[in-house]
């Protein structure tokens, strides 16, 4: 008997149709498949094109929101991909997005545990990837660089508009 999850099952007229969930893949080095034997969260298979081993993992490194209503505080946790609630396997760090007295945003990360889980195939979501990139643990996220360039461009446009207004006001006074 086959057990189907209700979230993966859709009924169209004659019978059930299973839609596949998209999971992140990680290329493995040859001979490292034994690390994932017996783990329910990781599926190891061979790539069709190259024959190299690939691991698909259902674990994510993500933010878990804590704190008060208008004062969020985030815990960086290892969680299962399908759990949206407060089901966390391990806390890997914290992040306080509000600046303190010295205008600093406080972030604490356990790099040793993050490195361990990333090596085993856990996938950090985009906000965590950005934070790890800013801390120097991962390469900078490309979207972060694009956003910085766009903000720089907007600031130059604003300064040019202010200069133009000031010049026009000076001409009107004369």
C-alpha cells in the first residue's frame, strides 16, 4: 500500500495525480555517500548527465521570529522544510535587526554548527544567506549587490534633483 501526503495529492476526475515538490540539490564528492546512509531527511541519487552523486535535503537554515509585536527578534534555526510552525531541530544563532545605542545590529552565529549542517546538505534560505554573506562565511548574495547598486543610483539621482531645485530657486530670486 502506498501512503500519500494530503499536501501532495490532487484529484482530477479519474484518479489522484501526484505533484512533485521542488527540493534543493547538493553535489557530493565521490565516496561520501556513506555519510547519508540511514538518514530520512536526505536522499542520495546519481545525476543522469554526469553520474555524480547528488543529495536532496529537506532541512533548511532559516529565521524563527521571536520578540514582541513591534520589536521582532530572530533566532537562526535548523528546521524541517515542511514545518511552518515552531518546530526547530537546533538553534544556530540569533539576529536583532534593530540598532542598539551604538547603532549596531547584533548578530551571533555558531559557525561550527552551521558549517556542519551545510556540509550535510542543509540549505540556508535567502535572508540567512545574505546574513552569512555579510559575515564573510559565504560569498555575498548577488541580490544584495544589485540592491546596493540600485540604492546608490537612487541617491545620486536625488542629489542631482536637489541641486537642480536649488539652482532654479537661485535663478528665480535674481
